[in-house]
């Protein structure tokens, strides 16, 4: 199984379409996310470590917006609580198909992995089972802003006492100078990873209407409104961060 380099936006497009997790993106996704999201490998690996701290026997562990299953796999490798099952959910049929292939390949490389289930569907319509860990890894930013509180409230209601929500997102900053600085540094990160000015500009246009980042304060206030009692940032690299929210 091989992945292609991300060249989706390398040639000029007369009209840049809204970003979608289609076959073209799925084919290059591992390369795309590694070169676009600073700290991504660290976040993914440590999501497994964090999940092991909160996982409870016999409960579900959710990877919402699982894409190719990197977080699902991290949780499967790190969590040892008896009777747990990782449930990955994504609304992209192409992602789910390739995710099955990745996880099946991983099964031959690692022993004692947790069982998993993949669901192709809308996380907004998901019927949650009692869960001890829920991961939203760069997923909430693609949900309509007016429905984010609804989703987080349902997640909070599904979490068992002692469980946790782990939320990773691109951040927007209220201070204009801070926003400008971190935007420039993120662009520098992309340049350093081989993206051209054309690729950076066209990708930005593609995401403009479909990805709506929030500030850290907005995330905190929304999580508290959803019923979480503690919200703690555990990682930040440039304008990307991950939080742990406890019920």
C-alpha cells in the first residue's frame, strides 16, 4: 500500500472548489497532513497515551472524523483496559474504505490490539454508546459552528465518570498581531515542507468556506457550556492545539 505526494493544488485552477475529503485527498492524505499540520505526529501518538489514562473496562473509545485511522490505531496500541472497543466514524466513504485497508495491514504488524469498528456516517447523527474516551482530532472545525455545542453536549452526555474528550483544532486568535504572526509562521512551516506559494494560496481558498476555526477561549466556553467541568490545553505547536476536557 503506497501513498502519493500531495500535488492537488500544484497547478493553477481557474476556480478553486471547496475542499472535500474525496478520492483525490484520500490518496495523498498522509503526506498532506504531515506537511500541513505542525505537531501532527506528536498529537496522534500521544492521543493513544492519553486515551490509556482515561479508558475504562468495557467502554467505547470514539475516534470521530477518523479519516485514515491514525488516532484509532494509536488508541488500539496503547489502551489495555479489558473489553474496550475503538469506534471510528467518518462521513467520507473513500476515507472509510482506505481506513479499513490501513487497519487491516496494522493487524499483521502488532499484537494485542484492541478490536475496532468503522462506521461511515454523520457524527451529528451518531447514536453514542457509553464511552470513556472520545477523540475529535481536527474534526470540529469542519462542523457548522451553530451545531458544535449540540455535538459536544451529546458527547458529554455519553461520557462515563472519569472519562475524557480530547479535542485537537486549528486555532484562531483574537489579537490581530498574534493571529498575523502565527499565520505567517504556519505558512513558513508549509514552505519548509515543500509547498509552493501557489499551493498554499489555492489550498487556503479551498478551505475558506468549509473550515471555521475557533479561538481557545471559544473552545473553552463552549466545552463548559456543554457540561464539561475542566478544560486543559496539553499541546500547542504554532496555531494548532489539543485540549483535554473532563466531565
